[in-house]
C-alpha cells in the first residue's frame, strides 16, 4: 500500500505536535530559544545530586536523571506558563519533596534555590544477590536483604524573581560563575 506524500507530512506534523515544548534535558544555549523560558534549580550545599523534577499537572514530562548532574545548576526549558513542579533527588533519602508553582516567562530564567534540610534518619533496605558455585560444586544463588541507616532530608525551595536570559555559566549562583561578557 502506497501512502500519498500528504499523509506522511500530516503524520510527521501530528508526532511533532504531540512531543513539542515540554521540559527539556539540562540545557545551556548561548541565546534563549523562541517561545521558551528557563528554570534554574540550584543549590549551594551539594553538587553531587541526581535531580528529579516532575510536573504534577502532567503537561510536561519533567526531568529525572540517576547520574548526578555536573555542577550545582540544573537548567530546564519550558514553554511560557505556570507549572506545579515537585523537586526531589534520586540519590538521597527524601522524606519531604518540595512542591511549588513556578512561573516561566519567555526569554527569562527563573532561579529556584534548593536546600536540603535534615529530617532525621531513614532505614534503606536493598537486596544483594550472589550467584555462582557453592562449596558442594553445584551452582547456587543466595539473596540477602541488607539494611542501612541513612540521613533523611526534606527539600526546601525558594523561587526568585525572573532574570533576563544569560548562559548558565554566567549566572551569579553558578558555582564557578564567570563575569558576564562585555556588552558590544
């Protein structure tokens, strides 16, 4: 069966509209993209964090990365509007994630300062499986459950006033902030 070229274009357009414009990966373009605003989640406490940012209204996919983000700033791109976002971390025992409504404006960066506050301790259980030969010469497998005490945290956020778009490395809260380039 042969599809007319018009059907192919309509299908590509439908797929493009379906996946357009939600939170992008950790981005840092030189200039702001059209019809796009940015949110910088940053911390001054710890730079070894595996961020998880979710849109609770389900309009955008959000961001979740098991491996720690390089540096202390996570920048996400959104279409302009208001988003109810939940901030948590995959490599910390988070008892209370932060939930805020963040206003995203075109060609602007909304900084969100993130703090981890001690919230006691939590027991984390994990399975450890060992497979291989046994002392009897047969193949065997054992599974043990190990418990560890970890420091539990609560995530606190402080939304700041939007700033004109600037590359992430030049933002004042970036860990290795460099001065902004001179205006021509």
